[in-house]
C-alpha cells in the first residue's frame, strides 16, 4: 500500500532574531552542570506534583531557560509541556550527548538535526513493518490522512546552530537525521540496523522524538545539537566509550551553548 503523507509542519520561526524566550533541554545532571558552569541564573519550579527546576538566564535580547528532563521520551515530553505552560517559548534547543550510527563520526563531533525519526514508532505486520508518526493514527486512518513519520526541524534554527558552531571553530559539524526512541543502543549490530532506517542517519538518542512531537503540537520551532559520545566501532565497547567520553562531551556542549548565546548578547 502506498501512503501520501501529510507534511509535518516545522518552520514556525521567521528568524532567529524573533526568539525572545529559548528553552534548552538536556537529559542528565552532568549535562546540565556543564552548561550552567559560569552562568548567572535564577531558579523557577515547574509543576505541582512532579517538580522540575528551570534555570533562567536573562540575556540582553533573550530569556534563556535551561532545564533537565531526565532520560527518555516521557520525561522529555513532560518537561516541554510544563515549560510551555509557564513560559511563552519561541524555540526549543536540545543539547547534550548521543551515540553515532554513522561510522564517519568520531567522539567529539557535533550533530545538528535536520530531522528526527522515532525509530521504535512502527506498525508491524506479517510482511514487515513501517514507520508511523508518533502519536498519530495509522491503521484507522486513510492513506491520505497519514502523517509523515519524519519530523523535520526548523531551517532557521538549523542554519543558526551550524553558523554559530562554525564561527566558534568547535570541531567537525554534521547535519542529518537523529534517530530517537526508548532504547540505549550499545551494540554495533544494532546501530547498523538503526542506520538502515535512513541513509542520512547520524545519531541515536532517547529524547529528541518526544521534543519534536510536542514542538509540532505547540507550533514551536525545534532543533537538536548534540555531541558524539560513542562511535559505531569503539576502541573498547560502546558502553565503555560512552562513559569514558561523557565528561569531555558535556564540556563540548557547554562550548556550543556559549557560541549560541553570543547571538543574544
């Protein structure tokens, strides 16, 4: 069966100059600590039962919110929902670390998402499976009501992140697909399977798909900019390389943030 996918809306931002409030999402405490090193901020608590602490950085031309979601799609989605209930957010930037699925990438390389695919959002049948847009109907939807499973990122944000990184000479920068789902992929075999989903697949993570899905529902622009913490062909094991390089990768994320904040100073 051939499906005529409805486009996945994503270009909600006219220009980076239009950003008045930017939400930066990280997953882990070590990522958050690295980003906030040397920054002045105020604390704001989101939520009543599940509380999330947001660090508010006031820039001359923009308010920057830094928040740690915790690992996984549910945690990331919860954070985005609570943050957008409290603040009028213009754009969401995901920072942190991820695992390479392209064997060209080395630890410390930077990956910008042009699009995000939730690799475990699938419809399975006896003759195989196909990707489905997370949160959307599939079997009960007609072929012309199917939503594109590829969640594209805002071009203005993608270009901004790439130009900021290049100007700061932060290392090798790639643009492509981030594959995201509820799985920590710690084997070369599995990474190669994930890469086969999309020829432009670069990185795997556990939060980007939820953020992209919520961003579309809220008509908010989104992009992910992550540092490679483990490669397809590790020197030891993928898990060992991830742990060994985590601190250095987090420091690289901080360099990325500083280069981006220069836009608003």
